[in-house]
C-alpha cells in the first residue's frame, strides 16, 4: 500500500538512527536551515563536481497560526547537479495538503562554480537575472564539516549516528538552540531543534526537520534520486527568457 506523502516524509524523519558513527568527510557542508518562512528554502545543493544526480524535494510545513490552529502546506521542488558541478535548484509555491498536481514554479537557480555565474530564473516575467560572483576569500565556518565548525553560543549539537536510506548511508546531526523566556516572545523558555541527515555520497542533506514551538514544524526530504547524468537542457536558460546581466563590483562572493 502506498502511504500518503505526509506519512512517508514523517516516516523518514522518525527513522531510528544506527549505532555506528559516520566517517569524517572533507567535503564542504550544505547551509543550515534558515527556519520557518513564507518561502521555504528547501535543500541547498552544493556545487561540487563528480556527484551527478537529479531528485525531487518534498516539503511539508505545519505552521501554527495566531488563533492556535495549524495550517499544513506542501510542495515538490526539483533539483539536479551535473558532473561538472553546475546545479539546478527550483522553488515552487506551497499548496494546501490536499492539492493534486504540480505546484506553480516561483523561481529557479542555475549556478556554475567554474565560472561563478549565478542565474535566477523568474517564470512570471520570463527573466533570467545573471550575476558573476566574486572569487571567494575563504571557506565559511558553516561550510566546514561539523567536527571542524566552531561552536555557536547557545547551540548544542549531538551526533545521531548513521542510518541507511534508499541505499545511501546518512549521518545525522541534531542542533538545538535555546531562547530564554524573556526574549522568546512567549514568556517561556523555547528550544528550537534542527535534525540534519547528510549523505556523503551526494554531498547534500537528504532530510531536514525543523521544529520551533512558536511557529511550527517543517520537514524537507529528498526523494526519487537518480544518480545518472541529468539532461544538459536542465542547466540552460529557456530560449524565451530575457537575460539581464546584473553583475557589479559589489557582487556577493562565491562560496568555495
């Protein structure tokens, strides 16, 4: 029997970790989850070479409303990375849980690490905003492997061990941040929990679970992974889009 999307994703997030420890990796880590928002960032696809794949990203957001009720929305994004390291990462509109079909595309990012060219596609305007990022100065602390990252004030980390998912070994890390009662907005101490399950084979987080008692819970999970080379057309600007070069001397720096 096929489980509904909500049950499948939460089954992934609740899977018990194994007792072994993940091997140390020298790969750069994806960015941390930013938290609940009206637009969910999804999965950060690291632009590294020799790890080609394409996949879906299933997102479920349980948002707590001011009246105490819960609003559940969901969507499915598509991501890909070529052997060269160029990535494609899209963002689609969050839809009501019972929605059937394909959610409207809000934006898509194409990034080539060899040229540092970042292209943001706007499907509503058929516009491709192109920026060549400046050369990186150094690897940001949050991009380092967990054991090399400095400990942030008020954040505790625990190793969840490893588990297997769809033939991939995942390494779990839990990060918890405590907000004092006098600054939480609730009058009570609040603990924000983020669970990350990282795949060294794909150099991405396969599942992320974010829980903030004030705003609700979000689950982001990579599914339907295809480890073959994606179609080259996925990384091209559509022919009917207008390309606008917005590169300036103050353009952001690329991350190593």
